[in-house]
C-alpha cells in the first residue's frame, strides 16, 4: 500500500469521540493499557479523567477503532497561554551584572524626598554603575542601546507599581509585556494493546497527531484566538529502568511508545520524536507557566499558523520519491 492508501485506510478506521459522549466509555477506558514504560498516564484516564472532564479541568478525547470500538489513543487539551516578560533585554554574559547594577542605580536616582547626603550617595552609585557598564561593553552603540533599555525597564517597573496600586491587585496578578493564546496538549497516549490490521510505513502516532488531533486544533483556532500549541515532554528514557529514580506523574508530552523510536546520541528519543515527527520546537522567546509535576519535562511549542505547512512536510518526508512522481 502507498502512504496515501495507508492514510485513507486509517481515516476510514478511526473516529474521534469525546470521553463523556457515552457512559459505556467508563468501562472501555479500563481496558486501556500504556506501553511497557509504565502505567501512569493510563491510570489517569481510568481513574481521574472523567471527573476532570466534568469539572472542566481538561477536555478528554478518545481515538477509537470504528470496527471494534477499541480505544487506540487518547489525548486531552486545555486552554493555555504564553507570555513575554516585561522589557526583556538579551544580555551577553559579561553585561548582566553591570546592566543590573545600572538599572538599580537608575531606580534610586528617581527616588523622591532624598536629603543631600542620600542624594550624594545615589549620584556616586550611579556614576560607578555607568562606568562599570562602559567597561563591560566598550562598544558605544551597544552602551547607548543598553542605557535606553535600562530607562525603559525602570519606567515599566514604575508603571507596574502604579497599576497595582491603582487596582489593588498586587497579590493576584502578574503584569507581563504581552500574552499569546495557546492550547496545552495535556496528555497524549497510545493504547499498547491496539494494533492496526495493516503494516504502516510510519508511526501510528504520526497519523493520529497530524490527521486527527491537528485538524481538531485548527477547527478550534477558527472559533477562538489561538497562536500556539504546546506540551511538556517527559522524556526519561535514559533512566526509566532505574527503580530508584523518581516516577514522573502524568506527563503532558510523555510518549509511551518510545520503544518504536530509534535512539539518538545527543537528543533524548522522545524529544527527538516530538521535534522530528511532530515538528515541535524548544520554547525560546516566550515563557510558559509550567506545573510543578512537569518540572523535569521538556517544554515544546509550535505555531498554529505553521501546523498545515508542517503537516505537509511530514507526509512528504514519509512518501517515497516514486509515489510523489506518480
């Protein structure tokens, strides 16, 4: 079978169903079995997912075989958010200390109601900080840029302080530069007992993600603002065999069928899988709120606008040249 024929077969085989669409799913999920690396995510599906879905803590979906009713995959999604911190300045290692000292000195310069002695001390501190910045940077254009950034940073802090004072929300809010709507793929897990009846030239998870999950996410993004999707990949493939290692609770990105993935020397296998086959990238420019139980996971992100293009690229990479010609 060609790649396209395999995809068509799976399209006709699978259906996407909300967990609570049928009461019978309460029993069906008990048959779900995670692959050999543990049963943490399957336990979540069996014991907690129904209640979490009811309470709107997450939304759980089942990918089911139409012929047998067997659950092949399940995934869950939440509303999420990315944000940019206030006045982020990309500093070189040698600039950090001098820049931060200059910001502090500039802040002190703006203090009111200082006496002569305090003013003299503040001026001296400012001159020392400015000298250290010049010494650390040397390039005049770069110094001018950092001086401007420092002034903006001080101004932002003052505005933040004033805003919190005006609204009395200091204990309950965290001002940021900008926020970006996102979808958090909270769980993604394959049933170890499920096997398709045909041989596939690609991972089953590749099909489920690109042909079932992604169209669902794109449909959501047409109804509500959504710029990114993200997940936390719990790749402990190098230490899972060590019983003394801490077991990581239900992980948003953990891929339970990692035995299918070839090992790579520098990048852990699951993260490599998410990057190469699902086209996620490490989060770099922005911040993501990361739950404590995900603390050892890798944070991966993807732009919604790139999903369709990435989907095409992935299938092209799996399609032999002779099929593309035909």
